[in-house]
């Protein structure tokens, strides 16, 4: 569980840094772009009523969702800017990376063991035979 928390913390920090960099670069997303994306979300949810129910279940407001959509689109645009002109890795590049980081992609063998406890009845001999 600690490992999961650590990964979540690192991811949250990474997202905040990307949003900060998008702000520094003055990357903007128009209200129309947010509205268009939100309309798709409402449609996929099954309409306005179903969308409102989802917001309530998630304990999120539409304004907070709009802000999240805007941030997500800004980060997408930042990544496009950052990766512009970067050649995709070749198969040889990926193979070399994997070989250098093999331990990151393997887990030690695990076993899950459970213990079943049967409480014997009054007649210990017949209960033991049944078990």
C-alpha cells in the first residue's frame, strides 16, 4: 500500500508541474474547446440528468470538472509542444532500454497462502475423519 501511495504522490506532483509549465508558457484553452469536450462527456453519460447524477456520485461540481478539462487539455498541448520534432524510438532503442531496466519490469515470484481452520465437534474422532 505504501508503494501505491508513493506512486500516486509522484504522479500528482508530476501533473502539478506540467500544469505549472503550461501556465508559464501561457498555453490557453478556449471556453469553446472546454464546452465541446464537456458536451461529449454529457452525451456519453446519457444526457443531462445522467451527467448530473454522475457529478453527484463523484462529489464534483461542473465548474471543477471544467477546470480539470481545461488543465488536461493544456497539458496535452504542452506535451505536443515538448515532443515536437522528437523522433519515435526504434525497436533497437526500446530493446536496449528494456534490457538496461529489466528489473523494473519483473516482480519476484509470489504465493498467496490461506489457512482453513475447522473447529472439531464434540466427537473429535469423527470430526477429524470428516476434515
